[in-house]
């Protein structure tokens, strides 16, 4: 897989000692290329990114991800334009269809036609960030008439897992954020993005790939690996998309994990996450081990 420009970014999580903003400030000082803020139920990612934009000066800021159900394309474009201006052009808009459980249970919104909604959201946002003055759009999910454009440059990335969504990414987005895909499978998955790009007539290198690799680092290397094991079990048992991605590589293991979780035996499920699975899904270990693994991932991405 050939990434357009290999980078090291950070998807921080707050701890009792450090806020997400603290992590972002430290990431900039330590030379990270970008910091990406997720969103579930704890905070509004655009509010956090605004705070980070005012406390940093050079690091790229990304939404990782803003889902296309809980905000309209117009609201997303407004937020993107404002953050881009506030950060002097450092903002990247990461979008995704999220998951039925989060969209329906947390927000009470029907999870319908995610690919169509994602495509239209990307198309509309790109139009709204342009310089046409006003735009109209006649789609299946959205209809707009006479909406003012923002005239600001913002790249739009899509967090796509499935084959059709990856091809959609290649056709319409500036970048791809894969997460939950085993590292050895990234090259094959990236081929779908390239197929979409070529079918749309876009040139080579048009779409940047930015894999989201889960990492746990501790002086206690085994504790770090155990953290990754729990993380994998939680995500593959809770979200269908990650479950499918995991099952493609480990069809026998997924059924055992799901049975154990269904019976309330999370610890038993974790025991089935082998060292091989840990290394294929994340970076885990002591700081030195993590550095070695990180370099291996970057070398693989440039193949």
C-alpha cells in the first residue's frame, strides 16, 4: 500500500491526569503530524478541536470521525470552514457513517442508506466549501436550494470499512481512514479505494490513506497488550462493521468471542485474542517495542 504522505497522527483519549487538549499540545511539541478527535457520547468533537486550535500552532487537526447522521452536510460544512479559518488551514474533516447502535440508540435517528447518505454528504460539503456563491443540490437524501458557499479549502476524508464504501471513498473523498481492518489486509482493502479513484478518472495519489492503528504503550508491556485485547473484544462485540472486518480474517475466533460475550464472560472472550491478533490490529508493548512496531507499520504503508 502506498500512502500519499506517511504521517504519524494521534487519536488521544483523556485520562485522570491529562485532558485531550493536553495530549494535543504535547503531541505538537513532540513532532506528531496530526491530532484527531473522536466523538461518541462524551464531548462535541468540534468544540474540543476549537479549544485545541487555540492552544496549538502547527499540528494538523482532524475530526475522527464526525458522523453523517447527527449533523446535516450544511452544519458540517459550516463547522469545517470555521475551524479551517480559526486554525489557519490546519483542519481536515473526517466523516463516516458511524454505526446503527450509536445513531439509533443514542440519537434516535433511523440508520438508513448509509452509503447514499455518505456520498451525498461528501458531495454537498465539497460544494459548500467552494466559491460558487450559492449552490443547490437535488439528491435522494438531501435537497438544498440557494445555500451560500464558504470559499475555504478543507480536505474531506471518509472512514470506510466495507468494499462499497471504500470504492465510494476513492471516487469522492480526499482521504481514507481505515479502522478495524487487520494490518495485513490493508493493502487489499486499499485496492478498492484505488479502483474507485480510477473509475472516477482521478489521478494517482489523489486519495490519501491514513490508517487508524490502536496503540497501548506502558513500561509493563504485557499490561499494554492486555489493554489491546480488551479493546478488540469490546469493539468487535459492540459494532457490526468491526465484527465483519474481524471475521474476514478470523472467522473461527469471532464466533467464540461473541458466544462468550453473550454469556457475560468478557474475560473468557479476551483469552481468545492471541498475540498474532494483537500485532495485526494494534501497536502494544513497552515504549521501545512500540517504536519498533510503529516503524514497521510505516514501512509497510510505503510498500
